[in-house]
C-alpha cells in the first residue's frame, strides 16, 4: 500500500527537487582568487550578472570594498533578477543581506515609481537587526546619481516613536522600500493611506524566517502576506529550511521557489553583536565556549521580543527560553 504523505511533506519535496547544488561545493570559496585565465568568466564577479547591475551600484560595491560576490550572492542574485522566488538556507555571515538588497534595488531602479506606492518590503525579526539592514541599504542608496529620482527607504520598528509618527514619515517621504519588524509593519499596513498595488510592488523578503516564526509572528506574517500583491517575488532566508521550521511559510508565501543552500561564511559577523553582548562575551570567555556566548545572545533577544510584545498588548509567546535555544543551535 502506498504510504500516505502529508501535504506539507509533498510540498517540501517538490521544493527540494528544484534545489540548486550546495554552493559550497559548486563555487570557489570567497577567499579563493578569481580565475587566472582571463577567458574564464569569474562566476563571482559582479560583472557576470545578467541583467547587469546599474553602473552606480557597481560604483557603490567597489567603494564599499565588496570586490566579488560571496557564494550566496552569486547564486541568489541571478535568481531574483530572473524572476524566481528563492528559499535560502545559509550560515550566519555568508553575505545574505546584499543577496536580497541588490536585486531589490535593481528591480526597483528599472521600474516606474509612484509616490506612496511601496516597491519592496524586508521583514526582520528584531529592532536591532532591522536597524543594521537599514544602514546597509542606506549606504548603498547614497550612491544613486543625483539626477535620478532616487529610491527612498524607511525603517519601521517597534519601540521607536509610534505607528502614527511612522505613518506621518511615510506620507511625507514616500519611501519605495520598507525595512521593518513585523508588528510595526502590520500597524502601518492597517492605514487606509498606505496603498500596495501590483503595478509597483516587486519584492518581499523574510530575513531570519526561522526566528520570525520562533518568536510567534506566524499569524502576523500571514496577515501581511495576504495584503501584498500575489504578483511579486518573495525571498525567504533562514538558518534552517525544513518542513518543520519554515514549511508552512514556504507553501503559503512563495511560488515554486528555488532552494539555495550555502555553507560558506564570508567573514565572522561582528555587526550583529551588540556592544553589551561583546562585554558579556569577554566576561565569560575564560569559563565558556562559543555556545555559551550564543545562548546569552539568544536569551537577550527573546527577552527583548517578549517585552516588545507585552508593551504592544500582544499575546504572550509560549515556550521556555532554554527550549528555544536548543532549537536554534
Ligand atoms: N561580497 C562581499 N565581499 C566582501 N564582504 C562581504 C560581501 N558581502 C557581505 N560581506 C560582508 O560579510 C559580512 C556578513 O554579511 P551579512 O551580514 O550580509 O551576512 P549574513 O549572512 O546576513 O549574516 P547573518 O546571518 O548575521 O544575518 C558583513 O561584514 C558584510 O559586510
């Protein structure tokens, strides 16, 4: 008798069938030099992208010392530019941020934009990470030629001002890209002044999707996605991509996604570690290992999110912090 598979399992195996090879084995590591034979096109050179990035983005990348793509960038950017939905399982520090910001900027640069019509949304689990992604985006956007009507971005995150002041800034500035934590975005989208239309909306990114779900945002995300045009590109980035972790989100939010798996780090990520954390790490350095430092970081993150949810009168998140940490490592 054929074994019964749950719909979830079936959906995920379909996704796995379209999986690109694990890039750590198919591309040179970021530290390897570019191909010495000039006739061999370096698959990690920015110039190898088709369609090409705008000249001002090349200038930005060169000035910011991003000389070549990391493996996650080399595999993910062409997929987004080629109109695919993408699920990315990548280790911390692999360079995910540029792998979605660059195609998002590029896709929006080529489209006709209208004031107060959003072109792209990046959703991130915490305020701190949202701030960091927003600074990377801002540092790229500052290279836009002054002659062009430049893309604008807005940061929306809980704990800063309130939804009303965010709405005022939105109406005043007319941003094309929103970088946000889920709750504050949900509040903004609840306003009748915020229009998201299929003509201008290009791309949704869920960064650290596993954390978003761990922190209890699954319903909020479902509500947000229901409000976005179906004709869009969606990228989901997660440290772990399994049916149990993100299967539901992949099925409800993405269309025939291509899965990318990357196990190569670009460099140790310093920017995601708050100053306070660094001090704590120093204190426990003698008696502990990397796991202990991670647990501290995770504990603080969970407490921060619990506090944010309590402040906003949202339902409490179940689960004990230790258990969540076990899931993460
Ligand atoms: N093409 C590149 N060339 C050189 N450095 C890069 C490149 N892309 C990213 N980096 C650097 O690598 C580091 C990691 O990048 P990024 O923060 O995007 O990784 P990540 O995968 O998002 O990490 P996390 O899991 O913490 O979110 C950063 O310091 C970033 O500036």
